[in-house]
C-alpha cells in the first residue's frame, strides 16, 4: 500500500452520545493508536484512554478503520485519535532467501509513518526563524519562575515573578508606598475626590469638567463642555466657557481679582429671561416646573361682592394665600378691573381661587428661564 496522510491524527467534537469514530489514516495494529479526551475549557486536562477497557478497534492491517467507545465522550471534551506506531523495525531479511515484496513495502510504510509521527510532534513545538543562528536551550526548571529573554536577547533564563498570594486588596484611602497592596476602586475614588488639583499653567478641556475638591489653576482655564465646580475654585487667569451649557457652581467661587472678564460676560449674556405665556383657569391647581409668576386681571361688571386669592406653597392644594383682591360693595352697572401678580417657586403648587360671583378672569403663568 501507499502512505498518503501527511498528519496521522483525527480530531472530533463529540455530541455526548456518539460512540463510534472513524480512523481516517491507515494503521497496522490496534496498539498503533492512541485515543485521548481533552477538556475544551480550563483547566484543559487530557486523559489517555485504555484499549479494551475504554474502547475497541476495528480495521487496520494497513487500512483505515474505526474505534468504538465503551462510554460516550462528553460534549465538553475533544476526542483525538493519533498514530503511535512503535519506533522499531522487526523485519529481518536473510541473504539468499525468498524476497517478499509486500513485506518490504509494509516495512517501508511503517518507516514513513514513524517520520510522519515525528513531523506531527515537531509541528507543535516552538521553533526559531529560519535565519536564526543562536542555539536555543531552555533553562533548568525552577519553582515560581517564568522563562524570558536575557538582557542581551540571545538566551532564555529563569526570571522572578511577583507572588500573587502576597498581593493584598487594600481599602485604605490614604496614599501608601506598599508594593504588595492594590487599592479598591472606591479607595481610589475617595482619594482623588479628597485631594486638590493644583495646575500652574493654562488648562484646556474639550469635554465636560467636574471638580469636587479645592482647585487652584495658575493660568487661564478654557472649558469646551459643561462645567460643574463643587468646591472652591481659584483661577488666576481668564475663565472661558465655549459650551452653550452653563457653568454650575455648587459652592461660591473665589474671584482673586478683576481678571475674570469672561465670568462677568457669561453672567451678563446668560441672565434670567421670561418664557412663553401659558393661559390658566380659575379655581384650578397647577404645579410650577420652573420659577415664574402667576398673573392676570379680574373684569367685574356685576353687582355681586367677591374675593380673589392667589395661593401658592408646597402643598396640594396650596393653602397659603399670597395675594388678595376683594370687592365688598355691590355697584350696579359698574365695570371694575383689578390685576394681580404673584411669584411662584419651582415645584410649588399654585391656584387662583374665588369666592362669590366673578363674571370674567384672565390668568397666565409665565416661567423664568
């Protein structure tokens, strides 16, 4: 026969129930095969199965064949069938005796198979580039070491590795000098938040900036996004805000001198403005989403007495009267106009309530933006 398989090895991914697997390369005896199961995930352990105990073989004698497992391989493992022909030559040719060509061919086939087995193993080893001239030797095994190139880059050597067992997760929020302690995320955050940022030159931010501690900047500060300053901020240069979003000060900034022209300009350009007029109804409770004013007028042309109260507070309905309009004298055929205007805080409830008879009211809410 001829030997054509370059790599005498079959690899299967079992489904957990299959027990028969083909051997696609030629083999001679049952003992020429090695059957291995290997976990596909960590720890990737391997187990060599035992002939007869774990599997049986059919075919061979110079041809392909199959194996049959006693117990199906789990779907979490690979099944590898490889050639393990013994590296020996047992055929003896005697001078002047009959010459059996099939015996010679089988002997040559086995020699080729041995070469293929060696190639299959060497294909899996670490090799140097074809132009390498240095002899590569592995150092003697040493516990708790790893292998790496020496300082000259010409040889391998054992190197020390930090013992992970000595590393301690530390929740301390103060700065330390330990080489074996690793801070938690929260410890790092607390430390960073608690420590001031001191910058002695100009600083440019193209994105948003949030500062929670005392900040000292020796030069100009340019912020391209929204800025939130939760602590005291000392700026010796000009503060420039390029974003359309406002700067938010959660604490009073300290203005060291009159260099802060940009800050004044921003305040001047972004003062309070009035929003759109919104019509409202009498004796109806509303909640203000922003600061604003409830205002309007009463057109009374009847001869009935009445009272108008503008009420606003955090209760619903509001109970605190902030403004009164009243008419206690009935005037026949008289037309009276009374106006009112009352501020309302964001989140508070408000209503314009009446008692008596009112023939006409006009009410608006105008927000502050």
